[in-house]
C-alpha cells in the first residue's frame, strides 16, 4: 500500500504552567544552530559541497597538526602490527 501516503498528525501542545519561550517538548537537532548542512533538502552533491565549505571555513581552518600527528601514529601502529620492514627506506 505504498501509493497511500499518510502524514502524522502534529499537535501544538503547550503546557499550562510553562512560562518560557517556545515549546519545551519540541525536539530539535543538537547542532541545528551551528551547522549549515542540517535541515535543507539538497542532493548528495550539494550536501557534500556544503560540508566541504563548512570544513574549510571553520575556525580551525580545517586540517591541523593534531590530525596529522594522530594519522601518522596510527599508520606506524598499523605497520608494526603487520610486521612491515621499515629498513627498506633506509640505505
């Protein structure tokens, strides 16, 4: 029965004694206010390009030294596990 599409009912319930802004029971994504890629219906390519732009324009500038150090350490651990001969790079 895929041709019958039912939408869920949405209720605008506000508690009687709640003295705040908005609805306390409203569910929002944690990072909606910080991310530009959340919440918009785009194609896969549009989402990917938006994510790359956001990564480049972040306050860290994208890739930093900490990422590089962690990746290098993980590569050396992997090479040690598979018993790779590092002496072939030295004369």
